[in-house]
């Protein structure tokens, strides 16, 4: 599905810019250009290529999108970003919300909206700044899985299991069947979850989201 998302996005870009275009000129007049030649680029780095779950890269390759950083490790990209004074040089990765859905879970608007709200709740509750990795995955069976870095794991577990606010928000407000916490793991969206954490919080049986 992520491949389809990328494929559709790149295809839209190609069709939007492949054809006649009007370029504004001084004096309010427009000149028509019959053909526009352009090149798309992305920020894929060497570490991204090691992750087989990044199916969007296949679509990018199909549309000849260039990756000038593909041989540069992410750590070096951050070093360069810091040297250039970029304010987000050490920000955590922020892929599209579709990447939060486990295999077999449909990419429905309501699913993505719930994930977005869940992540905003957790990030605010744990006071996580933009440099901290944190995601909420939607697993099969309408189960929410919060993923945080190892340094934030104990705090998140304590909040989840000792504060009813978390359970109420995820189960009653966002209508997940259950919610749990585990260590953040890059690429886990494309891996089937064989086991979940032993302690998970469940609500009364409710109709699972498809």
C-alpha cells in the first residue's frame, strides 16, 4: 500500500507538470510553454536502502527520482545539516502515517486520524521533543502499539499501566481494542507481530475496525 501511495503521488506530480504550462510574466501576461523538463529528487540516504520495508523507493525508481544522498549515511547527513545551521538537523524521522499500519490493515482515513491523535497525545504526555522517536502502530485486531525509544520506555510503561487517562483515551475515545508499549523499532510496519507485550490493557469487547 505504501508503494501505491508513493506511486500515485509521483504519478500525480508527473502529470501535473508534464504538458503545457503558463509562466507568469511581468505586466500580467502569461507565456505558454509546450514542454517542461524537470527532475525529481528525494532525501533517501544510505541507511534507508538497508531497510527492505521502504517500498516507496520502488515507486521512486520507476519514475526515475534521483537520490543524491543514497551513498551518504544518515549520521553524516545530520552532521552536514548541523554545519549548515539547519534547525531540524537532529529531528527524528517522520514518515507518512500509512507506515504506521501493520500488514493487512486497511489505509482508511479514520485509521490514520486515530493514529495522528494518539501520537499527539503520547508526545505531549511524555513531553517528547521532535528529536525523540515515537510512533503508534495499528496492529491487526484493532490493537494500538506505542513505540518509544529505550530511554523513554519505562516512563511510557508506567504512564500506561498506572494512569487510567491513557487507557480511557485509547480505548474509549479513540476506540482501540487494546493498547500497549514496546521499544521503538524502525521498519516494524512490514513485519508480522508474533508476540505482544505480556501486559496489555483491554476494554470490554467492542467491534473491531476493519
